[in-house]
C-alpha cells in the first residue's frame, strides 16, 4: 500500500513515529506518540493504528514488548511526505550562508563541495566529477607527453583550468597537435569536445575536401579521449570517519565492504553514476538500491550541470536513520550553488 492511500490520521501517526525514531534512535511506544500527537488520541488508539501500519509493512516491532521502528517502506512514506510538503526553501539553507565557491581549479572546487556536504550533514559527502568532454571551453590545447600519450588542457568559459592525460592509438607530432588545437579554437570555441566530435562525424565528407590532412587525425584524437573518459569516473569523498563513528547503526561486516568500495573509487563512482536522474533530489533508502552491501544506508543525491545538461552528481551517504528533513534541502542547495558556479554562459 502506498503512503498516499493511508488515512490522514494514519499518515500523521506514521510520520510522528518515524520522526521520533530518527531523533531518539530507539523503538517508539504508543504512549510516547499519544503524548506528542496533535490528534489528541489515546495510547490504545495509537496502538491500533501502529498494529495496522505494521500489518501493511510500514513498521516493525523488534521485540514483542517493544515499540515500533519504521521499515524501509515506512521511511519511504515519510520521505515522500516531506516532498509533498514543499521541502525545498526559496531562501538559502542557513548553513551555507558563509559558503563561497571561488576556485579556478575544478578539482579544488569539488573537494571543497564534498567537504561542505560532509561537515554540514555529519555523514559522508561525495561529488562525481563532470566529464571534460561535456564542458564548454574557451580555449583548448593538446600537448604531446610521450609517443602515444597526450595531455589535454582546457580553459572553460567560466575560467576553470582542467587537464587530463590520455592514450592514443595514433602517433602525433607536437606540430600536428598544435594544428588540431588551433583548428578547434578557431572554429569551435564556446562548445564542448563531445559536440565537436558529433559535428565532425556528421560533416566529415565536406570538411575532408579542405582539411583532409588533419581531420582524420583530429577525429582519432577526439575519439581516443572520449573512449578513455567513458571508462573513468572521478569521485571526491569526504567524511568516511563520520560513518565509522556511527558503527552502531550499521552491520559491521557490511560497513567493512562499503569502505572497501570507497577505496575502489572507480567502482564506487560507477555505482553512484547509475543512480543519476533528472529528479531535483533523489532519495534511495536501504533495500531500494538493490545492493546487499549498502542495505543499511540511505543515499541522498542531486545533479549539477548547465541548463538541461547533467554534468555530474553529488550527495550524502549515511545510515538509514538520518535527518532527511535537514539533509535533503542541504543537498539541493549545494547542487544549485555548484551549477551556478560551473556556468557556461558567462
């Protein structure tokens, strides 16, 4: 049964139980809820509602004499209700008032963003780096590093300096790389490598008439870079120690596996990139991720980018018992601020 089909009274009690559990960290009794409920209900009435919610899969009772704890389904109903209540504020999240993003180096910026997420949520903060091929640039240069290795240096339209090294299957002289750089800067400044590649593929017959000597090699160069980039995702993580401090909220065996994933950053980046969506903020709770090793975790993430183009994602990884009401607006605000900073219309 979906939370929207619950009676209003049942929904109020479920939300109160969930919020109380998130704050108290222990099973919640009917007497505790009756004292705090705005509905003025008796403990007996609350018990009946709790029993019904348990039968419907929203709550469970760890021991026969204990109170109730929300299941993943109960937490999902609570989070859905938060979204229905227009959780996103128009004003800035208070925690971010003093936070500025003034870095010319993108990696330093993304490291700072992951730190802000970790410190203000008291959980693990992460940022998936954007692909250079999808970032609009003002100036670009290719530099020969070795026989089949090339460095790309790119200055974005927001004046971030990015660089990356990649392997090619084609031999290039530095003169050829300079000609390729000059050709791209003269004809495609303000665009991105991905769109240039697509444009050249489409217009190749026409261009080869005038530039046959460089177009084939340029295409090989762009394809080599994009092919390598598609296999790699860079991730910035901060706050792993904060999860260790919450060891009582995790199965320690699964927490150990989770930290092994953190060490294998490429694997973790691939896992997180699979969850990117167009939702303003996406919340995945425990079993919803379909990954046994993280069933004790919740993932709260959003995306950043330019207009309708998603460049990367960021968010929080923490226990299921997390303060969703504070963290969802935090993730949303940081994503908006990062999107504004990485603006390609300046």
